[in-house]
């Protein structure tokens, strides 16, 4: 899926992207024909993948992670077009990575509007206390481990 996101608000868009609950990519979709039924990485699904590297202000990593989880569980995961998000906390720095999946750019932009209107305050606080760096991606390939045959 070739999607170009318009960066209309550098602070708000990553806020939405970052506010996502923990999910497991190894889950089997409830409906294998519906790419939005579960979090799954698949090069054949036409979904918008956004990877956001969040750099919190010094000493704020735990606070930002908690705000992301709260914002996702209370607001973002209920938004139309939201598929999944995974929050990764760096073990050797203050960074946080959010791997998010949306049905399309329109769904993501609607969520941005939600934040801009103040209806996702946890997300707004996340990006007031951090520096986001986000980019949209297409999944090109997925390489899974398999047992070697002798």
C-alpha cells in the first residue's frame, strides 16, 4: 500500500501513533480474510504501518509508557480503522518504539482530529513530554523461523 502521510501537526500525529496498547503479533486472526481482525504482520495486507520512535524528556520513560498504555486502553483502540499497536521500551536508553497498524491514512487522520480536539488527553501529555519521530511504512516481507530439516 503506497501511502504518504501529510505531517500537518508534528506533535499530534505521533501522539496518536504512540498511544497504543500492547498486543501480540503471534495471534491467529479470528477471520483470516479480514486483515483488520487482529494484529498480524503480513506483506499481503494493505494496511498502514507506522513506526514511532519516542524520546521522552530525561527520566520520563516510565511515565510516558504508562500514559501511552492508558491512552490506548481508554481511547485509541476504540477508533475506527485502528488495528493494533505494540509499545516497546528500550532496555539501554530512554527510547520507546510504537509499532502501530491502521486500516488507512484516513483512519489515522481521524484519530489525529480526536487528539487535536482534546478528546485524548493522555496522548497529548505523551507528546508534550517527549520528542516523536514517526514514519509510515509498507511491509515488504515477513521472515519467520522454521526448524531445519536434516
